[in-house]
C-alpha cells in the first residue's frame, strides 16, 4: 500500500510534533547543503524551534549571507526611490573611504611607523601579526627553494644520464676505431704479401733460378789431327 498524504497543519501531539520537526529539519538542512554544492549557490537557513532553539546552516558564513541579503533588500528599495539611492551610494562611498583609511593606517603600522598611539596590547597584537606574516613568508620561501632544488636535481640526473650515454657511445666509437685500424693493418699486410708473391723470382724444381742471367762463353778451338784430310787430298790428286 502506498503511503498516505499527511495533512499540512499543526500537529497536536507534542511528541509527534517534535519527531516530525527533527526529521524535517534535518531534511531541510541536507537539501540546503546539496543546493549550495550542486548549483554553486550561497545558501543560508535559520530555524527556531517551538522551544526557541536555534538551528542554522550557511554555505559560506551566516554573517555574509545576512549582509548580502540586507544589501540586496536595500538596493531593491532604492530602485523605487531615487533620493534614497543617492543617500545609499553616499554611505557606500563613506564606508569605502573609512576602510581605505584603516588599511593605510594598518600598512604604516606594519612598516613600523605611527606606533606612538598604540597600547601595549595593540603592539603585542601587531608583533604577533608580523611574526605570523614572517612565518608565512618563510614557509613560502622554503617551499619555493625546495621546488627549485628538486627541479635542479632532476635536471642534474638527466644530465648525468646523458653523460653516461655519451661515454658509452664514445667507448663504442673507440672500439670501432680499434677494429678498423686492425682491419686496415692486416689488409695492408696481406696486400704487401700478395705483391711480394707476384714479384718473387720463378724457380724450377731442380733449384736453379730461372731469372738468373746465363753467361755463355765460346771456347777456343782445339787443335785437331789433320792427317786424315791431308790423306784425302792426296788420294784425290792421285785419282786425277
């Protein structure tokens, strides 16, 4: 069965009224929080119970919400009355002038000027404020320096890695140069040996050098016995 409708009227039973108030109050505050988050709205809720207990919620601060409401309400009223609008802007200008004067005075006091009119408590508060400001400056400075140191360390590591890679490349190049020198040396040696083998003298199997010059010498004619020719001549003569 569906849930029945509840009549929107005052609940007579005090216990039921208190339970309903607690449930709906929590639901209202939850919805106000969701509205401020989802829609980026500035929301303020003020609740007074029947027992005069205060329950409130503000997305920023209740003072800011109320101030903004009052200002918007005044501006709405000023649109209907031009004279009131002039007075409103005069008050706004005076408020801003006083605010500027106060800030200038605070600035001079922070710089160590116009301190004669301050009491001991004011000077103590000023000292605390300066110490807090100095602490904030030191924290910001340390954070900035640590960031720079971290960045420089990262750059140093990168440079170290690059140097390592370059040293490896140099070692490889040196090894390649050594190999090339060896190849060139042994190649030249082989060429020299080949040229020597081509120009070396040819020898025969008996061990004599073919390119060695041969010296020929005519021997003197040996004296022969001319007896036989002489006899032949004599025989020829006789035949005639």
